[in-house]
């Protein structure tokens, strides 16, 4: 006959082990952060990216670069690029985080990540299974899987009809705009530029906010910083003479998301702390 005290002890031990196992599984689940789909929306209201001439940014175009022990090179130009391969998508896990060039990732924007195309560049992506085609702006690096050629935004995958299955075979063809080879970003950070007239306070536009990145008593220092950050943005950069100081302003920027993105980019790439100002 079994000893009752032994049976009771055995039951308690069994329950304790079971609870430890459940806790361990729960902890392991929390430690693994998985990507996920976003809210389903009407994709017909999301237009394709509009190709336009943009300067190659310093951020996101380091070449060569290394990820997971493997070395990658950025192409000197996007012109003529054409490749067939596997496309994947990324969504909720990365939504709101910074892309490789310092912009804010929006899983409902027509953007994509690529391992070697210059940032930014534009590409037409065609799902070879159903013939659907979209145009995206490449502003990020990835996907770092050998068999995959492009990582689309979640909405891009929805428009191509493969968001539920995760991957599909696509044809990627770059769209030629005015070329800005990578060699242009290797110029000295303080290039020789012709002096531009100072912007009086009365001539500063008011349709948006500005980012102030510096205030100097010497206009030469303001001009030097102006030349240093010029490759980082397509926004106007003005030196404003105010209160016996030469203030460096970027803008006007009417889109608050763009303003925050540029602020983060300046901090990340040039270690500059900018703040929003109104004219």
C-alpha cells in the first residue's frame, strides 16, 4: 500500500514542475519578438511611389557593409538594374522605427528594402504569379536572406497579393531618374561653395516649421555646417541673421513626420541636435 504522505508529495512535485514548464514557455514566447501584419485597409487608396530625382544620402549607403558576418556592396548606380527573385515583406515589428537612411518606416507607405541598390532609388516590382505591379521607393537595407531580393512594406505586399503567404517571386526593375552616382557623396563634408545671401527674418517662409541646427557668432562657421549637412537633405538650408547670431535653419517643413525623420537623421549621421522653430 502506497504511503499517503509520499503520494501527496509526489502530486505537489508534479504540479510544481508543470507550472515551471508553463512559465518557461511563456517567458520564451515573450523573448521572441515576431513581425506581424498590420490592419487590413483598402489598398486602392494607396498610390504608387512617384519617381523623382533625389540625391544619394550619406546615411544608408556605406559600402562595403557587413551584416551577420557577410559583406555587401552598394551599387554605384541604380541604372539598368533588373533581377528576378523572392520578395518578402516587413510590418508591425518595424513600423515607426528608423530605416537605414534615417526616415521613419511606415508599413502603409510604398517603400522597400534592398541589399545593394543606392538609397534612395525607385523600382517597379511585378508579382510573376499574378502579373500585379507596383512602384516603390527604396529607403532601407535588407532582406538579409540569400534567396530574397527585396523586402516590401506590408501594404506593398498587400497590393501585390502575397501578404498572407509571406513571400512570392517578383521581377524588380529600377526606374531611371536623374543619376546621382555614389561617388558624389564621397566629397569632403565641407565643400567649396559660393556664398549665398543671408535670409532676413522678413523673408523666411511661414508655411511650416524649421529645424535649427546651429547658431554662430561667425558666419563662416555657419556656412561650413551648411555645407556639411547639405547632402543629408533635399530641403532648403538657410543662414538667418538674427539677434547678432547666424542661425542655420532647414525648411520650411510642413509634414511633421518628415520633420521628425530629418531630426533623427541629423542626430544619427552627424551627431547634431536640432530643434523645431517657427518663423
